[in-house]
C-alpha cells in the first residue's frame, strides 16, 4: 500500500506541478487535460486545464488536478510534509516553496528537528518541511 497526496487547484495545477517538479528535483510523469476526456464528460471553459497530473521525485509522488470552480475548496486541516536528511536541503526547499507564499512558522531548529518550518505556497497548498537531528 502507498498513500499519495492528491492536490486540487483553482486553475493553476500545471504551473504548480512544474514548480514542484523543479523544487523537488522530479518530473511530471503524466498530464491530461479536460479536452482529452470523452466529449460527454468535458467541462465548458476548462479545455486547457488539467484533469490529472502525476509528479514523481526521489522518495515521493504527488497527483493533482484543476477542480471546476463549483467544486474547488481551499485546503484545510492538511499539509504536504517533506522530510530531508540535510539542513541545507530543508532550507532550500522551504525558501523555494515560500516564495510568493505565506510563512506560518519560519524554518529553524526545534526540540525535535534540526530544521522545521511551515508555509502555504503561492498556489494555496500548505507544506511542512522537516529535517531530523543528525544521528550519532
């Protein structure tokens, strides 16, 4: 079994997934648009929007879609958590995701982690970046 976060966007899915692929060092493994759906299931005005995207990076996967406006809800009560082994990598990922977003907890040392921080990125997705203390 594997759990894969599925993110919903209000029209910015492709831009967000490309940004995440760059930040996480991954690639978009698949992307389908609403125009590619069977004619009876297409949504007016959403032809170029993303019906499904799949991102693969070392140790992670993300899936996503643009939600039709009547179904879109801002994420609430959940965050995508990224765990890395190196403090510099935690700082890099945090800074990249925070650009244009809102930091709720600046990245720094905590009693449980060498680096930990929380933010909501410019696409409205909440993230937690974590780097555990060095072992030994």
